[in-house]
């Protein structure tokens, strides 16, 4: 079984572990995990569901529904994590400060975290939240892979132009390892590229050819 096939198989069988409102409530800090982050209404939940072929994340027309750090099991040593999104969310400032405090602790203290998938709406990229997330990741030495979501909302040429602009600005303004791609959940655009990045992070130290086959 190829590396990408193993990853896809695990994603399709991913299951919920727990939710944490405090950093101290996170599962044991062992194995490896990749976190998904994104400003409210950027399409993070849709991206996570599309990449796993599962209904892991709740999607809603009301921004800010994800108010907890949600953990999902791929296998005994690998997890995906859905982080709180905010920005347009109509929630009290006190709650936003709570999220910020514990997101900061998670990104800078979680030893099993090996990468962050940052979802940005291609029509409104590099928001204050997006920049804050990249700064946090850089401070913690974490690589970031940006999904410019809702790419289907733009014509092909406009989408490619937006991609180049975001890549250029990131090179000029941010340090650390940051890659960027186009993505569309409904059109499944960019799914293979995103899976390849997840595979590099989650199986960096493993010989996946020797992993046991997953049960049907």
C-alpha cells in the first residue's frame, strides 16, 4: 500500500477523541498530530471534512461555532486537531481572550504538534488572525501549510494571481517554513496536494510500507 493510500485509509476511519477548552485538558502529549486553524467562515470545517471523507468537523452558517480544541484519532500514534476559529464571531471579548491564551499555549508547548494547516478564504487572505497564527507557528518552530479555500469562487486566472500575491507577501513578511496552495472543498480541488503535505508530516519518521493494513 502506498504512503498516500495509507493516509487516506486512516483519514476515512478517523474518530473523535475529545474536546478541550483548556490546554491542560488536551490528550496525552505523545505521537504526532496536525492542527487545522482558520478564521471563522474561512472554510476550515469543510476542508477538514473533505480531506478525511468524514463529518468530523461541524459546519455552520454561523461563524465561531468551533469554540473548543477538538482531537480526532487516525491511529494509535497520529491525530488531527480542529482548533477554534474566530474573527467575525459574535462572542464576548472575554471568550476570545480565553481562546487566544490557550491557542498560544497549545501552539508553543504541544510537543506532538508537527504542523499547522491554516485555512484562508482566497477572497480575504492574510487577515489579522491568519498573521497571528503564522507568527505563533514561527515562534514555535512549526511549519505551516496554507489552504486558500473557496478557490472555486474565482476564475482560474484570478485564483492563480491571488496565490502568487499571497506567496509573495508571506516570503516578505514571515519567517519559518510556510507553503501555500489553492483549495476548494466542493470541487475537491487541491485534495491530493494537501494529502501529500499531511503525509510528509504524519509519516516523517515511519516506514509506512510496514504498517498493518486497516480493517475494512
